[in-house]
């Protein structure tokens, strides 16, 4: 299938691109600056440049003729931006509009455990961090998700809530569900997150749902 990956240059996005290619898909990796890409050349990989937070025309053109979208976007690490981030919200406005114009239905959006009501499922050790250090970032993700839910006509979306991310290898051994029993400091490797995201391209079980994933 023809998949567009936003946030492709990020730590999770890079793994999504690699695993998408290894699964036989055609991948369009969207980045702001192609000169900074570290992707190896591949016959089924296309690098597209564009600003997903504001370039409606470019994003719509990128999506033309594609089958699905995976967003692995994250917030800026810039301190000033982290105080009141809007990256995910701004991007979601553009992505939803572009998907409609390009008639692309499938969207898998990477979020985080702790966003919105999912904080109720987080172990006590994580809740304080979610409510303090990560509160602005999670607020941005929640606004984006709320916008998607309110404007999801003709879009088959899935919200993926990974627990704490690590840089471990792909194991293929992880749990997924609308709610999971979690304790301590649960984690999952970015490689396994990528494995799950790619699998959702053809999976219908979680259409219109949020799903938590953890080792």
C-alpha cells in the first residue's frame, strides 16, 4: 500500500519508515528539511518536503493517490515551544483537510498514554509526571484528538497510546487493547510501536478507537 508518514525524521518515525518498507509498502516520508534525512536509498521510498503545520497545498499534493496516513509527529524540544505547544493541533487541522481533499480515509495517529482520560489507566508513578512536566505537551495532543473526533467524517482513524518509549529492538511481543493493566514504569520500544502502527494500516479492529500498547 501507499503510506504517508508524518514525523518521519523522528526517532519513532524513522522506525515506521524502515518497517513499512520491510513490509513491502510504498512509503512517502514527509520531512521539513530533506538534507537532514538519514534514510538509505530504497526503490519504494520517496522523501517529500513540507510543513505539515501550515502548508495545506503541499500536504494535499503529497496525499494524492495514497492509501493511508501514519502520524508519528512529536512536539518541539525547544523550551519556549514546550511551554505552550501547538504542533500536533496545527498539524491535525492540515492533515484532516488534506485527507478529505485527497480522498484518503485511513489515519493512524500516535499519541501517548496519559493524554485525556487515558491518564486514569496510568500507574501512580507516572501520573505526577504527566500532570506536571508533560502537561502542556499532552494538552496539545488532546486538542488535536478532540478536533479529529469532531471532524472525522470520511476518516477511519485509530489513536495509538504507547507507554514510555525506549530505543530497544523490535520484539513483536507486546500487548494492545482499549485498556491494559499497567504497573510500575511500563515501557515499549519504538520499534515495536512502529510494528503496531504498520499493522494498523490493514487492521479494522480499532477503527474510531484508542488503543494502548505496552510490553
